[in-house]
């Protein structure tokens, strides 16, 4: 039985899909936040306020790492860029971990070890 027909392959596939979906969702929220701050979007607008509220929990762990750069009334949030990088790397790491749990045949394992 090759590893492509293993019962764990379908679970692995769906697990990686879920992880990447969540990573992309967070990245899109943080991209909107970064651009809205950069271009001084009106925070009273419903959509802008929604993005700020929903993305704030993802940025909070990084708020004291870098200071915010001001360009007139515009903000360049380095912390948002750092958060985007960290969440991308965490997602990649989780997916790589999932692949470590993939069932492999003895010949496949032997060929990869050589």
C-alpha cells in the first residue's frame, strides 16, 4: 500500500487546508490593517473599525517590539508586518509538522533516508 492511499492522507490533506485557510484569513486581516493605518483610513467607517477590532488580538503580542513610524498623519506599523511574518512561519511550521506524521511505506522511507 503506497502512502498516497493511506487512510491518514485524506486527514493530512484536510488538516493542511484548514491551517492554510486560517493563515490566509489572518494575513488578509493584517494586510488590511497595515494598509488602512498606512493610508490613514477613517477609523469611524464601519469596515475600517471592524478590521481594527478583529485584527487587534493578532497584533497585541507584537506591540512592544517596534515603535510605530509616523509619516505626517499616516502610520507605518512595523508590528503588523512582524505579526504577518510570524503567523506565516507558524502556519508553515504546523503544516511541516503534519507532514512528519504522514504514513510512509518502508521503501519510501528507505529512499528518502539515502
